[in-house]
């Protein structure tokens, strides 16, 4: 039997199928061209994302160390756990299994793992090995683990104002903030090939960027001295019921800061629970009317310019001097009125005498003195943030009353660091040194990237004048208001200050005081300068700088001198081993 002939109807059907195939092929080609032109890059990126896994490599943050290599801030190893949301489909199962071990709410876990567009997300950072092992035992696809670190401060509050605080990833205050870029380093990553089931393909590294560890910052701070400073400050604040305080220890010849403390202060290992006020470094972040600590600076400038003779009893001191409508009184006016010398005025801390010396200088010379001693301006290269400039009255507003009160530290605002550095110039032959807390920066290979060298700012007085002022300041400790700072075997020089605190609205003064002492030893060749400032001590417990701040400063200096192996002088000599070069007249 022969084959059936193809009917007209069948031919038509075949023709229609061929046309449909051609049309379908055309649309497939057109679609492929469209996808390639308009979505090709995106789809290729998705394919790469789905076939690769990016594993972060965490850089170690650099350490902060003291000048003997003791660690003040370090990274402690921890584990961090991350997820690849694109590999997770059963969200309910993951939420149920992960929320317990991670200590997270189910909603928080779900929010992190539910976005398939994200290649990886951190679930938790800085957890213990025990927590990480508990999650590993769940054997969940798309969950990864990374060795990480957490910032730890071994000495907690003791050095916090200098070392500072670290937030989630960046420094917030102190050296952690100023040197954040150097300390932080650079994180890296490795890109791995991912096979079926999300398993890493062995030896499949596509790309590797190694982590670059941060640089280490070595400070001028000496941990032992830092403890002396902090402990004495804490005890003084608590003993006298004060609201706050600050203390600083400086090497006057170089400007290196050996210790710097504030109280109360935040615990950097648990800083989120601390009031914001406790973050502040009070030595540089609080402006004080510093009181009588300013007197040696004014007197030194007047002697240096030949305005007064240091031992001539020609300056009238009286308990009740009136200048420009204001009364200037003495805290201890016994034996006044009397004509006294600048030496007498400094050691017995007479306001009226210092005011008259200031008026003899005049406003231009006094202002030039303040500027030369670096009042009213922050220091460069200190290595700390949030320095205050201080406050100087506009020259157009300076009256005789301004000159008089500025001479004994009222109406002029300075930081504790500015006052300490100014006094340091009297210890350093009249040379003002730029202060710093930074000794050097060392990279992860041990190479010194930068290092500190002592930097003079300028000469502020002649060397002979500086030596003369040290003689006077030893007298202030031996005979005057600073007796509580004496140290057996050492000649100590220094000056007390007790200043009434202004109202916050600028309208007059309160009954609160700020009590200070700034001193140095040994006076013949000063190796350390210490300043202690106590804010708002309770009047009933004692509030003068001689009572509140001088004993704490003496204790710090004594321990620091022992720690620095500075030998005592012959205590049989005058003024604990220090004899002034110039004979002091009796008349």
C-alpha cells in the first residue's frame, strides 16, 4: 500500500508550525539580545556573587603603650559570627536556633538574615569561643566565623583621659581619636569559590587582600607616675568632698607629659554606662580662673623688663585696695599695710602687691606677657583632642581693674596644662616648651614612623630671671602658703592658688572655689613639675590650695622622684639643700 498523500489541510498546519517556530526563535534571540544589553552586567554580577564567598580579614588595631612599653590599650582576641543571607531559605528555623546562643531577639536575627541581596552580614561581634562553638554545633549552612578582637584597657580609668575611648570601630576621644587612622590599620578580605551546597572549593582563592595591622602609638606617659597622679587626685577629691579635679605631671626640660588624670572619670571598658561629662580630659578641656598660681608669671615678667627690683621693699600691700570701683582684699592680711618686695609678695601671696605690679606694667605689657606664655591659645602637636584656648578679655575692654585682677589670676581663663607649661618655663631657664603625650609611632613591622623631639616654643624670660623666680618659689613652699608640699631631702618650689569660681551666666561669682598648687623639684635642677586642681571642695573640710591641692602635689612629686631615681640633696643645707644664688636683703 502506498503512502498517504499530504492533504492541503496538513500542509497548512505544518506551515503554521514552522512560522510559529521561526517567530518563537526570533523572540528568543531578541530576548537574549535585550537581556545581554540591558541586564547582562547585573546577571553576571549575580552569578559571580552566587559562586563566590567573600571572607573578611580583620586588621588588629595598634596598641597604645607608655614610655616603658607597658600596654595601655590592646586588642583582645574574640570571635565574630556572620551570615550569608543568600544561602538561607528557612528563616524560621534559623531564627529559632540562633536567637538563644547569640542572645538576640528573634526579630533582630530575622532582620539580619532576610535580605538575599546582601552577600554577608555580621550577626554578632566580639563573642567568646564558647558562644562561637555553640553556634558551630548547629551546623547551619551560610553561617561563618571570623577571629576578631575587642579593645581592652588594662588600667581602666587611670589613664583614660589621655588614652581615650574606642567606639564601634573608631576612636572617640584622646589618642584613640587623634591617631585613629594610624591605629586602625586596614581590613582585608579573601574571595573563595563556592561549589554545590555552599561548600568552599579547596584551593579556590580568587582574590586576596591581606589585612594591614594598625601602628602602635608610644606615649610619653609613664605608667607608674600616671598611677601616682591618679591615686593622689582621687584621694584629694574624695577627702575634701569636691565635685571634680585634675592633675598633671610634666618633665619641664622637654615638655613630655608623664602623667595626666581627671576625676571623676569614665571606665573605658564599659564606657556606654558612663555620663558624657566623665569622658572629658579636665587638664585641657576645662577653663579655670586659676588664682594666685598666676602671680609668679606676672612678677617674673615685671622683673625681666626691669619694672621692679625683686628685693626692694617699695610696693604697698594693704588689706583693702580699691581699683576702678572694685575692692581687692587679702585672704591673710596680718601685718598690712606695709611696703614689701616682690619676693615677699610671691612667697606670702599678696593680691594687692601683685595688682600694683601689674598696674606698673600696663595693659600692653601684661597682655604681651600672657601671649608669650601661651595663654589664650591651644598647643599644637599635643596628641589630644578637645583642647580649650582659654579666655583673654578683648583689649578694648581692659581697664585698670582688669589688669589688677588678671595679675592674681582672676578675670583670665586658662587650662591647667597652660598654667603648668608656663610654670615649666621658670624651671627650664625661661624657655617655654611645647607639651606632648606622644613619644613615637611604630608600624606593624617595628619601624619607627615618627618620633617626638623636644620643641621649644619661645624664650619668655631671661635665664637669670628664671633662676631668681625658682628661688622665690622655694621660699613660697618653705616660708609661705605651700608648706604642705615640702618633701624631705628635696628643695621644692611652687605656688598655691585659691580662686572664686564665676557664675556660668557670667554675672558675678559664686561661693565655690577652685583650689590649686603647681610645684617642681628638685628646685636646683627641676626634673618634674606637678599641678593639682580641685574643683568645688566643701568649705567645711578645707578649701584653700594650701590645704587641698598642695599635699596631693607633694605626694605625687615625692613618689615620682623616687621612681625616677632622682637623688635627694643634703638636707642640712638651707631650704632642703637649695641655696639661692642671690643674698636676700633683710631690709
